C-alpha cells in the first residue's frame, strides 16, 4: 500500500511566503492519484501560542484558516472517494503552550497529529534559506553545536512525554544543515528512543533530508534500526512542499524501512492507529 503522511499545501505560512499558492490540496490529490497512492494525509504547519506572522513561526497556518482547511479537505475526500484522504497537522512543540495545544486539538476532527521541534531557544533547528546556512553555523564552536543537538533531543523527549502527538516527524532533523558535532551523543539518542517507545508513539520516515545538505533520510539507518528493536511503529512522508514532490524519494524511504526489517506502515483515522502492508 502506498501512503504519504507528510504533505504541506498553500495553507501553510511557508508556502504563502514562498509564493506557492497554486499548491492547493486538490492539486496534491490529483498528483497522488497519478502516482498511484492509496492514502495521503495533509499535515500543514500549526503553531499554537504564536502571534500572527511572528518570526520564527511564520511558516505556520493562520489560526483563523484552520476551519476552512478542515472543511476543504473533508469536501475533497468526498469528491475523490477512490483515494483515502486524511486530515492532519504538523504541530510545533512549544511546552509553554501545552494546555492550549491540547484544547485546540480537541476542536477539530484530525486523523493524525505530527509532532515537530522546529524552534527552541528562539532559533530554528535548521536554516531553511540555503544562503544563510553557512552564515548561521560558521564559526560556532564545537561545544555550541553539541549543546544545540543535546537541547534538540531533550525537547523531543518532552514532546513525546506530552501525550499530545501521534507521530514524531523527521526525528533527527537537527542535522539537516549538515553540521553534526564530532563528539558522540548516541546515548542521548538511545534515551530519546526509549522515551518514544514508552510513549507508544510512531516515528515518521521523512525523505526530505535527501533534499537538504545532509543528503540523508530522517531518521538515520542506525536510529531506525534502534526504533525497530524497541518495537516502535513507523509511517512515511515526503514532506512535500510542491505537488510534484508527492512521491519524491519515496522508494528510497521504503527501501530503508524494509532494510531494517519493517513489513508494515502505520496509518491513522480519528487519531486511531492501524497498519497496512508495505
């Protein structure tokens, strides 16, 4: 079964900022049908507790548009009954707004909630503008690069413990810019995977890393193998920001999943998890 559980449309703030208003949910559905998908889940960015257009949270959907987003996807699901269309969001982890986030999720009929750490300590985990990547990281001492990675995984642990989310998105995305500390932090990764397993969460295989400086799928084969060992289920997403990316590097992602022994993928309906064969 062919699925994609990480898709961004013209509703997301980053898509608006980049002038991608043509990338509508319907355009993605048509692309998914053309590429032979059986099920897709829209996961536009949501940040609870931010101000409208507040940097660095300007990649998120405006809150007032969320009811419209839900209505449109519901209508499209009826219009295209031959493909399963799920309503999801990619929700940022902001611990100071945890109660607001819980209340927000209850208001809407989401099928799946992806959890992401994009910002902590006022900085994005990655520089999405290529020409600013080197400027951001250049000259930073090794201990600061290491400290940022530690802070990221600690935030992921808190996210997993919160009980808000269904899926951990792009688990090791802190490395997307290609800057990884020389000092090993594998024990912290093991600790993080244990927390995710205890929380009974799913991990997303995210192919966007192949389009970033790191040139690797998230998470790494080593982390994914540990997820398999700990019994953590997985799903897959291309993190599409154009309809043409609906299946970009999809087969590479599936091959990685199979290589560590997975035979099933997690899917969601009404926040309830089930499984389909790869």
